């Protein structure tokens, strides 16, 4: 077949390749690619190529059980391996890339660090030496693709981005493979340790420890009821003191001694980057971070939103006109929701060229005017609605209000009253409409002045308890992951976030911890398991340090910008790995048996009479007859208590929080006649 004069375009997914092919005129379907109009358009299928397994370097690494004396594994010349499931498509790409009749290649994988690596791994493994250019776009709209092909960039412009991605992969490999094998060998149980997942696990374990060991304390306040208002005392720890104050105020006269009024303004929220979108979707709809990423990716591939894997919450100056058009489309398409607000957008609020690196914030595209939003799948409709609403809120006026704080004295004691008066709703009016609230906040009903006196006041003792810290939800965990390197980060500040992981990888980290049995979801909460807690107790501080991992992420960002040496980073990571292996190769005492002991007996197997034992993924029969209760069923964490109840009674109580195609549902788990686990509604 003659490919003469053709340019080869390689996208990340077949769906994206189809969008590009249509625009370029490559409409002839071939085996693994499209052709026409002087172009060949082919595709990867995610990661066709990855870093080779340890046994590809030396057969001893393939021996099981793993042995400490075989560590550390430090490749000198890094090797790549073809994914067996997608080998056929790799062979297509390899043949096309090295064809004598293909003169130029265009990298059209997703415009980010991960997308760059997907293409470069294939390019390197195929031993291709041809020049290539880069399609760098933030939207799959036809206009964006056409503009991108008019302004293709040199492939070498992204060498530093690839170096950053390759360094991340190699660092994860060195720490992950070496420490996973080290701790698994020493503790005689599979233990997964990772550069990002273990510090994340440590944060969850620390929070759970604080919740579990919190000692609540009783305290008191006095509510002073003056008829028109109720003022409150400061915290009082002694009940007798509280009762004495209340008695002193009985049928007393209260005098307003001080009134402070301060006008304040609350700035509109920023646009969404991926993490803030994931956090809000978790708060609003209980979506996991991975669900939100998957849904937003679908919206991107449907050309309805811009590129989701972004860490920016701003757009660039050249997008001002586009943003204005999007606002008009949103207001028109959602007129029943937002009519009558008197909203006048200020696009300048969301523009900052200096804070957009690879991609802008996530915003809707003009394609939303061409679809019936209500006909979209439920998840897509909800996420798209969030993104549209955020565009309006971010460009609206400030929320202006006046705070009023008053000090009232009665019986020789002081009490305070705080309230506020809304001056201008601004962006909060839009947010309330979106959430189904009323059009405006209630104004301040009380107008106090200094010197006012109120008769027949009475004090009442109010008993309270201190509250424990809250377990992590995916919302709050993502926030902590995002700012792990600077604990004092303020969401409204302009301080650079120094986090662990990236917007594109944090969801996968959480899912990995759940898959490994280190944490579980309990409704919205993310809770550490005994196995996860035990792992955190044995790994050294340097491995579970979120701050150290965040510093590495910052270095990777500098490598991407050409501000730091990739070789220096890898040298440091290699030395760090060698020291960890050397320092943790021998464990003394009973701690070496902690994970063997953690396989607790749950109950009697209903199928063969054997013992059901808990492991990282399930509660399964120790005789391996095939009976199993998975620890996650329909995205609901199944606790040991539920499993015990199921084994003892053949069914559980009704359990809420299962997730199906039509949303959340509740049901009982039952052992069916074939000894599989089913639902009973």
C-alpha cells in the first residue's frame, strides 16, 4: 500500500481519532487506522507501552516468593514492554511510523504529561527517528482542532514535559517495585507500597487515629433571651459557674454596650480545575473522584467541555470572546433557571495568562448549544451543569454584605450576638438558583444601637460537647493531597499548590488504596482498614511523608519547565531507594508476623464447611472451594460485621449506599442457592 506524501497523526483513543479524521478528510477505514486527504490517522489505546517488568532485566526477579537479597532493582538502561492486550495496534503503529512513505508524524495524544508519555513510549519502542510535530489543544471542537493543525508545534518543544513524565514513571517504578517486594518479603504477605499511595494512606490513617482517640469534653454556654434576640456567652467549663451566671441574669436588664458594623465582600469562586470539580461533585452528588474524571472525559470526547486534566482555574486573554459566547449560550439554554437575575458578566475575573500553563480551566464549549442537555445520561448532565453554573458564578459580581457584632451586658456578664445583612447577592444568587434555593438571603432583622436596654431577660444553660475531627471524604482528601506540601494553603490565595500526585492521577491513587484493601468507602467517608493501619506503622517516615512526596512533585513540575535536571532527580531517587532497602531489610520481633495474623477468621463457609478468612480483597474460604464475599459490592464497602451476619444468617440487614446504573439503592445481601452473593430488595 502506498502511503506517499501522507502525514501520520496518532491520537490517544479511537474516538478522538474519528473526530480528527473527519476534519482532515481521512474517511477511508483501514485495519487500525483511517486514511484520506493526505493523512493517515491512527490511535493508541491508552498505554500500549509501559516500563518492562523486573524479570525482563534478570530472571531472578521473576522468582517467587520475592527475596530481599535480590533487591534493590535498579535498571541501568530502561526497557519498554508492549501491552499484550493491545499488541496488535502497537504493530500497526510501528509499521506506519517506520514506513518509508510516511514523511512526518503528528503527536495528537491528550495534551498533557501522560499523553506525551503515551506517544513517546510508542515512538521510542518502535525505534522511530522521524521528525514529529505536536497538536496541542484544549478542546475537541472542530474549530479547536482546525486551529491546532494550523499551529502545530515542534515536537522538541515538549521534550521537558516528556522528561518530567518519564522521571515520574521511573521514580514510581523504583520505589514501588523495590518497597513492595521488600515489605512483602519481610512480612510474608503481599504489601503494596508506592511513592504517592503510601503518603496518601498515611494521611487517612492519621485522621482516623485522631477521630478514634478523640476524647470529647463537656462545656456550657449561656443563652441570654432578650425577647427580640438571643445572645450567647463564651465557653464555660464549670457547670456551677454556668448556673451562677444564668441565675444572675434572671429577669435582668440587658444593655447593648458595643455594636460593630463591617462591610465585607466575598469574591466569586474560581473556575474549575479537575480537583475542584471532583471535590464539588463529591459534595453535591457523592461521585467518587474517579467517577467524576471518567464522566468529564466523556463530556470532553463529546466536545461539550474543554480538556479535564488541568490544574488551572483560569483562561487566557485570547479566550475572552469565547467565554462571553459560552455565557450567552448557557444563559439561553438554562433560561428557566437563571432568568431575571440581572446578571452582567465580567470576563476579566477569570483571565490570567500567568496562571495557565498547559491547559485552561474546565469550561463548556459551543457544542452545548447543539445538544439537549436533559437527554444526557444522569452523571454527564450533572457534571455539565456544575461546569456551566461555575462559569456564571465566576464571572458574576462579588457577594457584598455587612456583618454586625454586638456586645450585651446583663447581671455583670458579657454576651455576644452576630448577624449579617446582605447588601448585594452577586454570585451567590446564581449559586442558590442552581441549588434550588430562594432568590435572596434574609436581611438582618434586628437593628441594635449602643445604649439600648432590654428588660425581663433570662439566661439558660446550654450543655454542649466538643466535636471530634471528621473522617476524610474524597472531597477533603483531594484537598489535602492537593496542598500536602504547604499545609497553610488558603483556597482563596495565590500561593502555588504543592501537592502529592497530579489532578490526573489522584483519583487512581484512591482507587488503588481501595483495591489493595488499605482503605474502604463508608458512605462518603474514606476509612483506613486494619491492614492499611498496620502498613503505615511499619514503613519509615520518609516513605509516608506527604511533604517529601509533594517536594518531588514540585521538582517534576520544574523538570517540565526546564528548570531542573532530570538526571539529578533520578540520581536522588535512586540513592533514596538504595538507602531504604538497606535500612529496612531486617525486621526483628513479633512485628514480622503482624500481617500473617491479620487474616482473621470470619465464620463458617456455607458451601464446604471450611473457614472463611479475611484478606485484602474479600472474605473467602480457606479451603479454596470458590466461596467468596467481595469487600466491595456495587461500589459499597462490605465490612467484616456485614460478612459475619451474612454467614451466620444467610442474609444481612438492609444496607444503603449501593450504586447501580439508575443511581443509589438499598438492599439486603443474601447467599444464593449456588453459593454466590446476591441482592434481596
